[in-house]
C-alpha cells in the first residue's frame, strides 16, 4: 500500500497514456472491456477504462482484480462460471455477466504489485502463452509510465520545495529588514529620550547670577558623554559642575547618569568641591559595570559675597581650565585660566587627588566652563582651536561678559568651524551682572543637535528679570 | 591630514616590552592599542614602555586606553611607562593628572635604562 501511495496515482484525473494502454489491450485481445486498475486498501480504482465508461472503482471482491494482484504471474480465467471464486464476483454474477477475465500485475522495480492491466469479455475464451506475455508487457508499459510520472513528480516537488525555501528566505529577510528598521527608530527615540533625561531641560534661577548653557551632541544617534548641572546646596549656596565622560554611546551615557546623580548627592552631604570629586572617584571605581570608564569634571561652589558677587571654589578633576573673564579699565577683557594644580581624571585611579582654587567672581565678571569638544574643534585649516585659539577669541570679544552673550558668541564661533569630526560640546557660563547694567536675569540657552528644534542662535531662551 | 596609525613592538626582553605608537591615537585606534598591549601582558611582558614619539593626536579615548593598560599591567604585577611624549600630549597628561601615575622618559631607551620601565607608583 505504501508503494501505491508513493506513486501518488490514486484518484488522479484520466491520463491519455493509460487510456491508450487500455484501448490497445482491448484491440489486441478483441475484447469489449479492458482496464488499468490500481488496488487500494478497500477498493479497486480504475485508472483507465475501455468499454466500461463511467465506472471509477469497484470493491475488493475476490476472484478477479483483487486476486490477480496477489500474484506475480498473469491470471487467466477462461470461463468465470467454472471458477469457484470468480463465479461469485459481482462483475460475473451481476448485470455485466463477465465470463472471461485475464490480468497481468503492474510490478514496480522493487517488486511491489500496484494493480493490474485487465481484459474482460462476456464470452468464455482461451488465450495463448504469447497473449499472456503481451498482457504482462502492457502491465510493464504501465509500470514504466508510473515510474516516469514519479520521477517527474519528484523533480516538480523538489522545485516546489526549492521555491518555497527561497520564498521563506525572502520573507524572513524582509521581516528582518522591517524589524531592523523598527528597532532603529525605537533606538533613536530611546536615545533621544535618554538624552533629554541626561541634559537638564533648563537652568535654575539663581539670584544675582546670569546663567547660560549650550549642549550639542556629535550626532542625533549618539547619546552624549558631556554633562553639566546647577543646583542649590544650602544657606544660599549653589553648586555647579560640568564634565566629559570618556567614550561615547550608551555605556558613556550610563556613566554620565551615575556621575550626575553622584555629584548631586555628594554635594548635599559635603558641599566641598574636592570632597564631591573624591566621592565621584570612589563611586566610579566601585561600579564594576563601569569598568575603565572615567571622566573629567569641574565642580564649583558658589557662596554669595557681600559685594553682590560670589566666592567661587572650583575643584578640577583632569578637566581643561575654566576661564575667568573680567573687564579691564581700557574696555578690554582679561582672560585668566583657572587651574587647580594636581586635579586628576575622575574614576581612573584609586589614589587620585583633587585640588581646588578659590576666586572671587565680582559684579561684571564671568566664568566659562567647556568640554574639549570646543578646544578640539578643527578650524578651517585643519588645526584644533586649542586653548590658545579659545583664549584669543575670548580676549577679542567686546567688554561685555554676560553669560548669555558669551554662550551665543561661542556657539557662533563653533558654527564658523567646519562640521567634520565634530565631538560633543557642552558649555556653561556664569556671570554676575554689573551694578549699572540692565536688571539681572537668567539666560538659558540650550542647544541640542539631537532636538529637531535645534537652532544655533536661538534654541531655548528664558530671560527672567 | 589623517596619518595611518601604526602599532609596533620593536623590543621585548624578559618581562619588558616596548610598544611604539604612531598616528592619531583616538576613539578609532585606541581599542587596537589596548588589545595589543593586553596581548603583550598576557604573553609575559607586563612591564610596558609606550613609545609615543609618533603620536600626532591623542584624545580622551587614547588616555582611556593608557589608563586601561596601566591597570591591567598593575594587575599583572607590571608597570606602564611613557616615552618621548609629544608636547600637546604632555599637556593633556598634566591637565588630567595622569603624569603623577605614569612615569615619563625622554626616549624608549631612556625608559629601559631607568630601571627596566618598572615604577613603584
């Protein structure tokens, strides 16, 4: 039966080749009926019929086909009525009144008998050995036909299988592409959200101080490693910090978060800037996931002074110097780099020491903090702006050292530089308005390359009287 | 403007190895330097001398690699010394306080002569 299934021939539509075999058998044996049958479990199915139109299958009653398929040799029943088994077969006993039956089994190459080629007559008759051999040959023709059909079937199925595999593959690729596209969008959205949580949305209003900032990432895809913050400590004192985490991307961003929260928390325990950097150093070295990540940072403490200015204590951890700007009597600007000798990278060495310096930020004076994205920006001739380029720029500005103008001018300077290999840039400026100047205000100029509204000259600006 | 970056190991001797860098030592090249140095440490040369004579630019990623190498060398009971530091890089090492931890020598030969690159820092 498995062999029958293998050839997959049952219940297939009529096929010219088998019909011709049936017609040929009828003509050769001069009989009214000839058939090609396949023997199924519970029926005998007619693959081809000649002289028996309309009949597609019969039961497996013994005596004729059902018996003939059980032997390798042709079966010949010259007169069915004298055959003890065939005489009761419905084809014999029924209206057809078959009297003569001869059949040859269809035997596959591996010895399975699938069915028979049959000739039937309503009159008894004898056939010769040669006729039996002819019948066996016809069965062999059917066998060959089935083999051919099977091999063709194999080819077609293999082709269908191949096409299906290809189609599945194309579909999988398309799905992967769409998924990647969705992931990319999701990641960009996530990075943008994360960035918003990393960058303070606006600076606080500090009485008697003008504040301005600028923040720009190298690309919208990158979560920046630059950070800054300004926050109240106690008794009218304020703290601020600005820094740069070594590296880029998500790992740097996690260090940026850790750094900001650690510095804020540390300042509430001990507002001393050196102590805050020490706490950060310990936190970064303790955090195993952070590995060899470290940062440079400046941490400052603002203490209101009687003259309306502030006493500023600045501690530096391996960060480029801040610039203290003060107007000179001749209308120029004095630019002084605020260096604290001995400040080291934060989070790199357990033994790191941090140094601080105290300065007086008098009314009319300003302080600029920046990350190395500014000093390492390339000028048109390919050199870096460097400390000298920055100090020259600061010294050549007009006497006004207001934080808002300072940031606007510095951003304008950056915008004149070629945009290649631009790193993250964070700028923070603090200034004490001169007594005779316009009312003190807070300028928050937040620029972000990642924000769709980014505009180098406007960004977000709040001036509060 | 971009110089091809090279890492050479011109000298090894016992636990010592000189690793010479040239070109821009930045975010794109730092991982290779770190990897090469860790290979040397793993191969039994934890006392490293980084010859920086050919370094034209070094950013925070370059510094990061040096710190990482210094830590790994220390973990392997070794050391990291710097040789022939270009001016700008020298200022960077000073600003970041790294010069306190990483001994500097005028040349790789001088570093080798000065106590086989070993430091007690």
